[in-house]
């Protein structure tokens, strides 16, 4: 499971030792703004809620405005 991160919540993912989603494009690593969910938190509803709310907030902060038709 990968969750959205930004400059606000990225330190939380890094402090938890989570890995960033990186793929190769034209032979170069390209990091994406997503981090893995800590496996220890999979069975902890409170921890999951905290991580999911953090990721949702990051997505909202980085959402592109919708174009008017």
C-alpha cells in the first residue's frame, strides 16, 4: 500500500522508515510522491486512520484546480 506524501507529511513517512515509490524512466530513477504504509500499522485501526487522513490531506493540498467548462 502506497500513500500520498508531500513536504508536510513526508518527514513522518521517512521517520517511520518507509520507502518512496520510485520507477525508472529512460534509465533514470524517478521518485513519485507516494510512500509505503508501515506494515506494523496494518492491523491497527487508529494508526491506519492517522496515515490515511495524512495522505488524504496531502492529496487535497496538491490537488489541481478543476477547469471550468
